[in-house]
């Protein structure tokens, strides 16, 4: 079954870009991705550009409305995701807890609906 792990964190809550701590943080991501691939659980995963690059849209009355920015104003922003193929929710949660941003943000795990 596929599970999507959505990675949320408040801006500037993690290590600052360019610092040794940031390198260690990113090395954790590279190691986690390698682990998922080794276990055959990796389907896809990437970081997202900042919320200042987002465009949201709605269809209202047959017209498309676009807005600059993310859908919701929140303290934590969606920063990336992992799509995993694992046998069950417990396994998905085990892997999600290994995502480096879990130490200062939130990881939302959801099963993917297959049509």
C-alpha cells in the first residue's frame, strides 16, 4: 500500500542554510532516502520551493480564481514529501519518524487512494 508522508515545518525552525548543522541535517535526508530505496519502499520524494512561489486556484461559478501563496495561512508550511510503498500504516509511521524534520516540525502520513 502507498502512503504519503507530508513534511511540515515553520520557516527558520531547522538549521540555517550553509551551516555545518544544515549539512548534517541534509545528510540525514540523503541517508533516509537511501534507506527507503534499499528497503524497496521509496516511490518518490522531493522538497518543495518556498510558499512565496505557490499559486493556489479555485473553480467558482465556472471561473478559475488564482491566488498567490499557499492554500492556507499556517505557521508550519508544507516543505516536501515522501511517497512510500509499504505493507501497512505501522511501517509508514516507523519510516516517517526517521524523517529529519520530525525533530522540529510535523510529518502527516496518509494512505493513498488507488482508483
